């Protein structure tokens, strides 16, 4: 079951990453750059605190490990091919300052478990720019297919995760992604109600 879990998470993330980048390059979706930059910073911090907290390897928290490649690749793709609506605004910059303060906290205190849990908060904060954007929008700017894949990866990862922190990482991803999918459905519903 562990081998299946590891393979499923890696395959899902690779597929999502390639597909997401393709959709960004073609201009079919316009994900928020801030969210993916925050994800990249937080995923790095989360993986480092997880590895430092116990005697774990990269495969013991496969979702966190695979996410590192996914989120950094998507952030780069948005920076290169994203449209103007994907760029940072003042609100996003405020979120970035919060993220950086949490990273400084870990660096200073070296409290790995507390820092890991704080980084999970960063990963929740990372959703705020896209949640805010979807809440205000009458149009869904995200891909259901991609986000459903991003929901499946943490579910698969629970089969191979080792340690409480790996489980916390996966459960946080499941809850956050589920909320985002609901907001995407709301935006789609609003778009269909607007007369053409």
C-alpha cells in the first residue's frame, strides 16, 4: 500500500503540474501568483521542519516532497505566462509579510513542531488571495480538474504518511482544497446566473 501511495501522489502531482502549466501558458486559467509563491515558501519550510523534527525521509511525507516540485513550477509558470490579474496587489503583499514573519519565527526559535504547525497556517493563508478573488468574481478562474487532482493527492498520501506532522499536512490540504472547490462552484453558479 505504501508503494501505491507514493506512486499515486507523485503521478498525480506530475500530471497536475504539467497540465496546470499548459493551461496557464495557453491563457485558459489565471491563478493568483501570490498563492503559488506562498505555497512555495511554505512547502519548503514545512518539509524542512518535518525532516528536522524526527528521523524521517522524503518519502515519509511524500505529499510535502512532491508538492515542492509542483508549487514551485506553477509559481514560475504564472510569473512567466500569467496575465495582469495574476500579479501581487497590496493585500497579497500583506499576506507575504505574514508568511515571512512565520519563517523568521522558526529560524529564531528552532521549535520545529510549533514552526511546522505555523507553516500549515501559512499554507492556509496562501489560499486567501485566490479565495478573495473567487469570492468577488462572477467567473471561475481556476481549473476544477486540477483542483480535484490536488484533493486526491493528499488523500493518497495518507496511506504512506509517517508521523503526526505528515498527517497534519495532508489533512490541511484536504480541507483547504475542498473549500476552494466549493468557492469555484459558487463562482461558476454566479457566472451562469448573469444574463449574457
